[in-house]
C-alpha cells in the first residue's frame, strides 16, 4: 500500500542515485573548495547526504512498521 510516508522514504533513497547518475550536472572543475575540484567534493558531499537520507528513511520505515503493527493488533481485538 502506497502511503505518503512510503513516498518520502522512496524519495530519500532515490535522490542520491539521481544526483550521481546526472553526471553532466557536476562534471566540471569550478567552483573549487579548498583546492579540490567541484567534481570530487560534490561526490564526497553526496556520501554524507546519502548517509543522512538513509538514516531518515530507516527511521520513517521503523515508525511506519510500528504504526502498522499497532493497527493490526488493534483490529484483531
């Protein structure tokens, strides 16, 4: 069943793939950050962003599963 929470989870998990597969958006040298070309620091930034998005998706999934379990247990009584 598709719920708004599950859509947010999917977006959190798909966003890093889209960002990394759209190479033309970051295949450049400038702007450099502390001497590191944009091409490299952009990808490293997405490692951190991906970690945060995965943590958010996991927390939302856990909350969704707890709510579904409570709903099932309440309906069976």
